C-alpha cells in the first residue's frame, strides 16, 4: 500500500530530521489551504443579494390610474416597499404605523411605496384603502406580480428596504405584534422596520431579515 514520505525507509545521519521536515511541510500545506476552503464554503452558502434595479426604469400604474416609473417613487437614500391587501386584517392593523414611518423618515430622503399584487387586486379597492388609511405615499398596482416576485414577497404586509439603486438591504416584519396567523398583540417590544431603517441610514450595511407574519401574497413563480 501507499506509504507517506516520512514512513518510507530513509537512511543516513539525517533520517529523523528529514521525517520531521516532511511532516512539518504537510501540516503547513493543510493549514494554509484551510482558510481558502472555508472562504469558498461561506461564499457558496451566502444568500444572493436581491435587487429590483432592472425594474426601476419601467412604467407602472398607481391606484389612481396614473402611469409612473418605479424610480420616480423611490427615495434618494432608501425606499421602503410594503406589500398590501385591503382585505388583509394585518394590513388594516398596521396601516397607521406605515403612515407614521413615511412621515418620520421623509426628511431623511426615504420614501414608502405600497404594492398591490396579483391579477385579482382591484385598483379601486386599493385607492379606497389608501384613502381611508390616510396614506400619503404612492400605491402601485402589480397585476403580473413582477415587483413582488422580484422582491420574493411572501405575505402582506411585508416590508423591503432598498438602497438608492434598488438592492434589498432588509426584508421582513414591521414589528413583533403579529405573532402568528390569527394571533397578535397590541404593544410592540421590537420595532424591526424602523430599527433596520435607522441602522442602514447610519452605516449603509444590510440588516438581518425578520420573517413577517401576514396574509399570503397571491403570486406564483
């Protein structure tokens, strides 16, 4: 069978020294290769960054029937896209909070954009919901789910913070009041959206995702 170099018959006065040298060189090679292998493993496991940059110049129709480009609705520093459904109790529950976020961060060049996805979502219902909620931010219709699929949206309401170029830096829950389907609490201990938004504006780094609880988005990949 195969024998390692230091196991082979070595003669001469320097036999022990040679064996030690070969062992040293092998271990050195293994340890020097480990960081490279680890880096490749981490790179392979890292999630791909989601971006909607390709959709930014495209035209969309808002809930009032006006044609707008996606880019014209976005903030200079960041944009919070939020999936909405007028019939979803969670969207009704969080409506006031979303308007508060829009007002709180307007001075920081941040804008909110509501998204109504799916072929059965009616613009009139979206416009009425937005009016009753007092929304001052754009409400976009997404009948073909192009935007929601690009964002990998799962539920309503689900928020997505993007940078100025459309790269998603946070996705998930608004806060911790929505516990699970059919269960929520009225006082929040964690304010995931505003914490993530403030942190991104401060350091420009992506923020940890927090899974949102809500009504299923009716879009198919």
